[in-house]
């Protein structure tokens, strides 16, 4: 198998590398094993959350299976941030930046250690796009293994998940439930290992990556605690050996057609708006031209069929029980929505993988038939207008309606918004504006699940809208628009909104409009002063300096064109700082931004 060790041979077969060979003997490899390919097993396992708590054990099972194939399986770890635990706190600033740290660390270890292939073992939201970005940058045989979804909790005969706990907080605040029931819901919501149970970001991205062809069939819908998930380990070993033998690489699999297949599945499933950010980053790593207009075109042509949480009734485990993601993909293929010729990690095409899959049973209620969709077009809508000239991402499932017009109530940061909702300042008819929480302004573009869950819990879900330059958890539902670009921190129009301004959101024509004259906006822009960046040193300061806008995927390794976009995005902010430094007595104050 020496022909398969094209990378590792640089340290195992070069006579001038005795120290490398000595160190590899020290970890237990024999002379014969030095001739075998090296497979890195990248685990995102850590003990701090249910999504990742079991992944180190999975990585060990995969390594053992890999080593049975005359391959050298070598485990290494990378980081993770639990969105559910950090949500609504300063820790959420680190969530999106962790995606790029994960990508960088996997790329660094695999390239630096001369591994011939890599298996990534992932569980939570940013693990998956981070792993995909790394595998595409490396472009050597690779596949992704998902840790699986959590089982549902149960209280008073109702299925629970992590978002149930957030929404229970809003119900407690408004007196709908007592403190004792609130505690019961918290204790029962997450019964064990596995990623958050609805079609939130983790299950969205896992499903999308399976549709892209970069994970094994059923990997995304097999529950975390199941024999099926355990059995994947042996399949992974066979698959990575086959990928090495035939030199099938991620860029052979992740094509424009494969990404389109995957986003169509996201649309059918009612997946997370975070998919837009991550697809942009994955496409960039693959060298594929894919932008916001592509997502809108797919959404226009693809209906929402899945009655899955957060806006629906069912959880990922329910979908598993009616056939899982392969059954959904087969239905989509039968409808002519997918390109079945796309290659996958099995060495077969998508259509070949699905040939033996049972048809979706339409007696089940999780996935609607195309004749009776939940929404005739997609829930993810790309909005533009004077509030978002570079684009914004809305999640419109149809249950909220398609049009909202109301009076702005502005909050400079999430903490202020949470306080405003809890104190009753937010009223029916308001458009809640949460700003200075974008990629640079956050920094890190934190998720706004806590305020949206509080709005739902307070009974205002169908009475208010929410706009932000931050982003949303996959668990968010309601009339919400995020990813507004340019963000407030760099002088986007969102920074100029005042309480009482009229705002219209129209998903029928994909518009986001602040009803203030251009002349008035020009005056406000002249008076606006950019807030100081919240972090001067450390990882968040580096992230804020490097990151592109949300409309480009929040990249931190942008090429020359991307860096020009970063600089163009920064310029209004830099000009405002210069103006502020020259005229310190103009009487204007920077917005009070919550860190």
C-alpha cells in the first residue's frame, strides 16, 4: 500500500528523517506499519456539552476499525464551543470564530503531521462547517462522521428539546408557568448525549453534508445513542480505505451541483439560517462561486415540506423513525429536484446510494407530500433594501405571514434587548432592532436565540418582528431577519435607525425598508460615531480585524478579492473614528454597546 502514503512518506520513507521515525516507533508503530498510510481521526469531543460528550469514544472506535484495515489511525483533538451553554452570555462571541479555529487546527495538524487522509468526528454547530472547510483546503481523502441527534425529553406528555428550556424562561417571565414547572422542564429537556434535537443548526448542517456526499448515508439522522451509530465505525474504516485506494478527494465530491443538492435539502427541511453563512464558507474553501442570489433561486423553486421544530412539531429522531435523511433525499430525487450523478464518499453516486433506500411512506406526517407543502417556496429568504443593501437573511416559514410593518424599538446589544423584553418595553407592533452584534461589532456575530425565545415565550411571536446584524440559532422561529449587511459597526444603515421609525419587511418582494428619507439618513450618518471595538487583544480582536461580512460568509482567510471587500467594509468605520478624533467636542456619544 506504499502508493497510498503520498504525504506520510515524507517522514516515514525518507532516510534523512531518523528522528521522525524514532518518534513514530515510540508511539508503538512497527517498521512495517511505517509503510502504511496515516489516517488522522479528528475528534471534536469534550466533556462540556451533550453534543460532544460521546465523540472521543466514537473516535476511539473509528481508530480501532481503521487500524484493522492496515492503516495507521491516529486521533487528535480540536476545540468546541457549546452554543446552548454560551447562548445569551459573553461566551457566544466565541461561537462563530470557533468555526475558523476548528478549520485552522484540523488543517494544521493534518498538513503538519503529513497524514494521508482524515476522518472528522463532529457534533455541534460550528464543528461541521469547520471540519468541511479544513477537509476542502487539504483536499486529501476525507469524510465526516456526525455524532448524532439527542433523544427527546418529555414533560407532561409533551416532547422537549433544548429550545423548550429557553422558551420556558419566557413563559415563566409572563407568569404562564410557575418556577417549579420551569425547573422540571430544564431538568427534562436534554436526556443525554447527542446534538440538539430539532432541525437546528447541528442537524441542518449534518443533513446538508450527507446530501453533499461527504458523510455516509444515514449518518445525519442516526440517533447518537443507537446501534446504528456504533455500526458506522466499521463502515467509516472501509470507506476511508476505499477513498485512499481510488484517490477520491473532497473537491471531487463538493461541486456546485452537490452544494445545490444540499441547500435544496435544507430548504425542504426548514433548516437553520446559519446554513447560509456556512455554505458560503464551504463554497469558498472548495473554490466554488456561490452567493446569496444562488440561495434565493433555490428557495424560490423549492417548497418547505418538513414539519420539524423549531416552527413545526417533530424532532430529528421522529424523522429517523420514518426513514431518515436518505428517504427524504430519495423522494426529492424522484421529484427531479436533485442531481443524482454527484459523487459521494461511498465511491458511488448519490442516485446509486439511494437506489436501495425504501420510499418515503406518505402515511407519516413528518414530511409532507409536495402536493400539500407547509410552504410552497423556501423559508430562507434573502432580503435587500436601504436597511440591507448587501443583503440580509430571513426565516419565513409562512406561519408568521410574509409582510410586517411596524415601529422600530432599538437596542444596542443583546443584553439591552433581553432586558427590554423582560420588562415589557417591547409591545405588539414593534420591530425590535438589535445592533452592534455583527461579525465585527459583536464581535463574532452572536446568536439571538435568547431574545427570540423570550419573545415567543412572552406570547409576542406573531405580534413583533426582530432585525439584527447578528445571527440566529437554528432553534429560532418567529418573524426574524438577521445577517444584515453592512453591519452597524461599520456604519450600515442599521446604526442610523431611531426609535419610532417605520420599518417594512416584505418577503413577497424580498425587501427590507427603513421609511426615512435619504436626506435625513445623510444627516444621521454625518452625526453617527462608531463605537470603539470591544476587544483590543486576543482571539476576538484578531477575528474582528480579519473577518469579512456575513454576506461573504464571515471568512477569516479571504483571498485578495475578499480582503478588498473587508477593507471596503471597514472604511466607513475607520472614517467615523477619524472624524471623532478630530472633533471631540461635537456633543455626540457613541452608542452604549453591551459586550
